């Protein structure tokens, strides 16, 4: 089943809820594992094994990440796979960086938070 990418205006409340969800160490660890897993995601059992979280704890934290749109699940037979939603992750990061330095006196190319495009790679490599 194909997933539709998140499209729409980002509002502060949406971003705040995502950041709040990631503000918990267990959820942040789970999310990082899913991001690292790539588009294949991880079966719930493997996520539980890697985090060492109890099943009920894992379920609670997964539901929070799902509720804010950072994670989705897909069933493959009897296996439930968890996936990071990269479009939502990108949208959240873009919300945080898109106006970097717009009110500053220096050119946007000199922005310390610039991470997009070739200018960001060159700046971050320096």
C-alpha cells in the first residue's frame, strides 16, 4: 500500500507535538532506530529487542510517535513493521530551518544553520 506524503502548511502546534514526542529518551531512541533502518523499517519484535523495552512500554511509545505522524506501521502477514515517515521528518526539519537567518544582517549563505543544498554541505564540511 502506497503512503501519501504529508502535504500542507506546517503550524507551530503540529511541530511542537512532534518535538514533544521526541523529547522522551525512549521514543527518541526508537525513532532513531527506525530512521537508521531505512525504508524497510523494523518489525515490532526487533524494535523491542533493540530497545529492551517491555511490550506495553514499547506499544505506549509507538502510539505516541504514530499519533504525531512520525511513524507508521504496515502489516506483512503476521509481522507488524514500523517505519519512520521520512516526508514528515523532512517537513519538521524544514519548518525549523527554512527561515534560518532571514532577520539577520548577514547573507543566508553565511547562516550557521544552513544545511540545504551545496552551500550547506560546503559549510558543514568546513
